[in-house]
C-alpha cells in the first residue's frame, strides 16, 4: 500500500490560493526551496489532482522546461472529475494519457493507494485537497509554508468535521524564509 501525500504551498495564514485561486505569491526565488520541491516531486509514483488544476497544468507542463518539467511530465497522472474524459485538454505524454477517476473519491483513492509503487502526490486545487483532507485520505502532509500572509484566500482545512491532530515528522527551513513541514495524522 502506498501513501497519499498532499504537497501544497501554503501562506503563513493558512491559504493555498488567493481569493481568485491565484498562486503567483508562492513561487519565490529561493533556489534551495525549489530544489527541495523538485526532489519531493521526483519521489512520486503518481500525481493526482482535480480537473481544473489538471487543465491548467496540462496546458503548461508538456512544453515547459526547467527543473520541475521532468518530474511533472514523466510521472503518470490521475485526474479526478465527475465530467469524464471531456476534462482532458490536448497534451503530450503522461498528460494526454492521464487516468480519469470518475467514481466516488474515497473508493478511487483507495484503489490507487492499493497499487504497488512509489507514493501518490496530490496537488490540489483547494476544493479537491479539502475533500481529501476531510475524507481522511491523506497519509502525509507536505506543506511548504511561504513567508507571506494573504489576509484572505482559499483555506485548506475548512471542511474538517473535527480537529485533526497531526504529528510533525520533519521540518526544514530554507534561506528565503520558507519552511517545509511534513506531518502525519496523529
């Protein structure tokens, strides 16, 4: 059984996107934090995401270069959608060949976790990530806390029915002020 890792960049005040879903604030200039993020992505056996995030990423990554391009393009994808295959934009490689999960979220995630291989990395968007968290499907939270406060935005933990105790298993500070924190449900 492989872990489901929710990897997200989050503001100091707990938002994973601004009110419009924008995330330009999360891409700093810290080369060490970026290298850590690339290595984290390389450890995935599967990338999963919601349909809107998939559409944005599939439009960008197949023609992108730079250190994030290889792990984003080479690793298989699964997109969660209630609309089916129509969600898939034109793409190349693993983007065009993405598995479309259309069933109940918990059942689809359980089936993916039961497959052999490296961990599954979930990217979001915010609503998809909140559903994974609220459903208790996340085995590890890998949160890159950016040194910015947004004041308002898209929160990650709003759909919890009760407090979610977490155990810190790793923490790493980067020169640009970001801090990577890895938690497991306690």
